[in-house]
C-alpha cells in the first residue's frame, strides 16, 4: 500500500468480513465434533484417579484424522473452501481438547498422582505428534502421486 495511491485503491491490511458459508461450516463441524467427543466420553469410563484414556484416545484420533485430511487436501491441491473449516477447524477443533488434557493433568498431580499426571501429559504430546505425522503420511499416500513432483 502506497501513500500516494487513491484511497479507493488501497487494500485493508486485514479483511474482517465474515463469509456466512464458512462460519456455518465451522458451527456445524464444531457441533458435530463436540457431540462426538461427548459420545466417546460417555462410552469410555475413566476412574477419577486413573489414566484419562477417553481424552487421550480423542486427542490422538483427532490428531491423526487432521493430519490425514490436511495432507490429502494439500497433495491434491484442493482449495477445500468449505471442507477445511467444517472438518479441520470445526469438527477436529471441537473434538480434540487441549484444555481438558491440561485440567486432567493438573488434577492428577494435585490429587497426589504426580508420575501419572506427568506421564499422561508427556505421552499425550509425544503420541499426538506421532499420530499426526502418521496421519500426514497416510494422507499423502491416499492422495496418490503428487502433482508437484514430490513423493
């Protein structure tokens, strides 16, 4: 943007307009992701002093699914205008939960289960990165040969 350009030709630094279709996708995806997370938490029983396996499974499966999805979209050069906000931001964002991981870790430590709390936190981060990386690899394979010449 140049100061000598007429004002009507100058672009704003950030476009603050909201696309109603994209907002709708985030809302629908978020609602579905939150319901899915609630469903898993109702099926997987976790004792208050036990390993929080429901949140652990939710976060790992979400990291894997997001890695697969984003790699597939990237390899296919698919703009995914509505799919990214629906699945990536909405569903996966509401399905996975860092805040619950943090609260469960602090609660375990506060309740005298220091080694379990620390192990849960470290395993969650390490395994989350690992399942995400695995998802990326599988997403690339599922997308087929890359058009960009990469393998």
